[in-house]
């Protein structure tokens, strides 16, 4: 019998670890836990058991990304869940970003996620779920988070369009759009000033709500009422007005 698997990228910490914990309770034989840090992945296996298959891969590398496709070809599993969660972010002036950082951010946040969707769909069947961790940063352009918000908009658009294409297959694609989540991704200070993150939420809460929404077949998962309200505001007001509001929030740090 074909084995059933879940694939979680960025499983070594934060939201990815929270999803990995949830996948243990699902009807899957293996959880392919993908990230770069071998020690953290080994620790994940010690914590959650032998269902965890640690795969140390750099998703910014084409060859390492394609090696996941080769593994799928060899093992031909049924993929019950694909959780595209790995992501990077940095706040700052766009002139301070080097070419390599721009390239790798796009590779991880955009290319890896789109490639994995394409590689995995052929191994999915009715009831399989794709969960893509976008962000509330995808709702509008964010100066000083230009690159991040643009890559997250790519992810949300791609995910929602894919969900439409998958109609009739019983497979769904859900874009998850949390606001600030309490993980290592958040920079603690900028230009020597401590950053405040209002309404910080836990990774566990985001993962639980996203899994529930994905099982219901929702194409977007937004945790917390205030984030839904923010989304509504970006539909009502112009992008220029939304950016002015954002600049008001960031002016203390930049
Ligand atoms: N925290 C927030 O406020 C927030 C809000 C909205 C959306 N999100 C999104 O949520 C997702 C998870 O973020 P998080 O907050 O949980 O951050 P995190 O704690 O920093 O986790 C990021 C994960 O991505 C992995 N990763 C980074 N670069 C990688 C690469 N080149 N190849 C493979 N894996 C890589 C990291 O593992 P290794 O370092 O071991 O490779 C880590 O497991 C991201 O897509 C982020 O954009 C976060």
C-alpha cells in the first residue's frame, strides 16, 4: 500500500514546528520535515518520534529543491498535506538589501513554494490539503518590508488561483494570512530601538486555525478578528492611504 505523508517546510521552528506537532495527530505514516538546520530537525524527531523524517534542504537551492521531486518519484507516496511554511523576512530600506539577499528571499518565499505545489499535486488525491503560509503583509504594499510583502502577495495570489484550478479534484489550497506571530522571525530591535508587535499571537493558534480552515476547504485562513478588519480596510481604502497608516506605525524605528 502507498504510504501517506505530510510535507512541512520550515519545520525546524516557529509556525512550522506547530504544524508538525499537529501532523502527528493526522492519519499519515511519515512527516517529511524540511529545513536547513540538522540539529533542530534531529531534535524534532526526538521530540515527536519516528514518524518525523528529517530532510535537511536549503530551499533557496534549485538542486536541493529538485532532490525533493526525485524522492517523490522514487517513493510515490500519497501526499495528504503539503504545508509550505518556510520563509524569511527582514525589515529595512530597500537600498540596504544586497543582490544575494533579494535573490534568496524570492527563491525561498516564492520559487520554492510554487515548485513544491507543482511537484506535489500529482501525488495528491481527494481530501489532500495544500496549506501556504502567506501573511497579512500580503494585503497591501509595505514600505521597509517591500520585498517581504511583495513575496507574500505572490504566495497569496498563487495559492488562491491554484485553489480555483483544483476545483473538482477534492484537493484544496489555503493561503494563511496571520499578522504578528511570536517566533524567531520577528526582529527584536531595529536601529537600536526595541520593536513593539501589537496583538502578538502564538504559532500554535495560527497552525490550529489554518488546519481547521483547510479541512473546511477555505481558500484563505485569517486568524483573529482585527486581522480580518485590516483586510477589509485594504479593500475599502486606497493603497496610498493604507501605506500612510503603515508609515505612521513604523516611523519610530526607521
Ligand atoms: N512570525 C510572524 O510574525 C509571521 C507573520 C505572518 C507570516 N509568517 C510566515 O510564517 C512562515 C514561518 O515563519 P516563522 O514565523 O515560523 O519563522 P521562523 O521561526 O524564523 O521559521 C522559519 C522556518 O523557515 C526555515 N527556512 C528559512 N530559510 C530556509 C531555507 N533556505 N531552506 C529551508 N528552510 C528554510 C527555517 O529553518 P532553518 O533555519 O533550519 O532552515 C525555519 O524552520 C514564514 O513563511 C513567514 O513569512 C510569519
